């Protein structure tokens, strides 16, 4: 087994069971991409077993802190079975479920979602899980009883790991004519997706509970005119209509996504006239709406990742503040703003300060009704706070 020796004092994070070793912490040692290595302190003490990634700043992602544990196919089968069992205990009220959530499930770099009864989608985002792809694929089918597994390993993190983008069927592609579409249920409504073409693994399952929260808030506060920005395929649009909104404006720069918004409106039996779609750049649309004197009873801001790392935080903070400032100016007194950041480089505290600064500059005050986060099938562990990438605020503008 190849050894990675850390610099003196660099073992502290591993002693706290944090699963990452950065390149600057290593004194000596190297291995092939994804190869299992023994990580040792400067004085030779065992710290962890991990997967080596020579191209990444995260040079080692740890599999285990137990010296007696073997890193083999049986370990991956156990971890996957444990992850699936946890979701079964959660009794997620949807047929779209995150089954494996990377480090939180002891499988750094692996994301797996289940859509419907028989379709799995996996992203292999690190050299370690890439090396164990075949045993992992087998274990996923065995643990779930599914027969179809599609790979969506095309996220930008693959490039940082020195890995090419890969998409396509891993298992069961010959079944059902290789159909990559699916329909899931959520909070009593239906949503469709295409795992080959959609964002991430096809859909944003992490926002499931927040969509349900919006439907409840629209109903509870009697909100009628709703603006859903960066709407993608309209999950929040459907939620607002379900809550009783009489008009929802959905804004995105993707025409195919907007077409699916209207499909979802029809699929769930809502009046087509209640849904208006705009193919536009969101900041430009917000400015135009403000100049036109528009006002909304509720606004959803769910932008893409502005800050993938902390190094991008300053620039991202300006972008978040800009769109939140415009949203507060467009919000009617007594209106509701649901605002989110999915940027790992923006902490919850920093995001709160950004939104508070935007409200101050807009000359409005607001009450935080709820702090929002990813659905529970996207867990954050005690030892890996970086896993808390999605954070949000539900702010009620004071009248």
C-alpha cells in the first residue's frame, strides 16, 4: 500500500474526521489516480485510508479512519446499502430521492439520485469513485432493485480531478428503448425530467421541501402574483400555483426549460393563462420590471452557483446583493422573498449579511420567517460542514 506522509501539524483535520487532504498538507508520497493510499502523520501514525488524486488540490479523499478496514468492493456495497436504508427511514414524500450524497454517506465524489421505480442516475466526481465505478454500479443495482443506471459525470469538478466528462448508460440501457425521461411526484403534483439533458442529474431534488414551503406560504399569506426567477423547469412555479397564486411569471434564459414549465402547468391541471414565461437574463429582467413599475406579492431567487469556492466569494457576494436589492425593490409591502445560494464558497452567515445589506440599500425592512436548506435526503454531517451548500432565507417585507 502506498503511503502519503503529511507535514507536521497537518493531521489535525483528519483527527477531527474531516475527509479531505489538500496538496499543501503533504510532505511526500504519490500514487495513481484513484489508488488507495495510507495517510500518515509526520511521525508515521496511521490517520486514514483514502483515494489519491494527483490532479486535484484535494489530493486525498478519505474512505475510512479505521486502520483495520479494507477498501474493497464489499466496503462500497455496505456504504451504499447503508445510504439507501437511511433514505427508506426518512420516508421521503416523493418518487425522486437523493440516495447517495458524497462525503455525507462516506462516498466522497459520488452522487446518486433515484427517479421513479427503476431509474438511477449517478455522478462520479472524484478519481476515487471513478476507479471503483464498476463495483459501485453493481452495488447500486443490488441495493435498490433497479435495473437502469445512467451516468451524468459531466460536472465541472471532473476537470479539477483530471477526468474527462462521461455521460451515458452504465447499466440497463437496452431496456425501454433507452428512454431517459421520467415523471416524479412531489407534494401531490407531478414533475417531468430528462436525465440525459437536464441540469445536475436531471432535476433539483434538494429544493423539494422549499417548494412545499412556498406552496404553504402562498396559501397562508394569500399571495397572488408571484415571480419565479432562474426558474429552470418550474418547480417553484407549480408550487405557487398549487398554493393558490393567480399569476406566476417564470424567468429563465433556457427556452427548453421554459417549455417544460408550461408542460408542468398543464400536467398538473392549472390554468395556462395563470403562467407567463419570459426567456430573459434575470438581472436585466428585474431591472426592466422595476422601471415598468411592476410589483409582486412573492419572489423566488434561486440562481446558479455564483461561487464554487471561497476564492470566488467576493465577486459572488456582489452578484447576490445586486439581484436581492432589485427583488426587494420589486416586492410589494407584506410580500415574501425566497432567496437562495447554492454556492459552497458562500457561508450561511455571509449570505445572511448579503441579503440584509440588499434590504438596507433598498430601504426596506423584513422579518426572516424561515432559514431554508436542502432536503434531508441531502444530509450534512458533523465532520463535513462544506456539505451544507444550499442555504436560503424566507423574508417577509414589512408593510
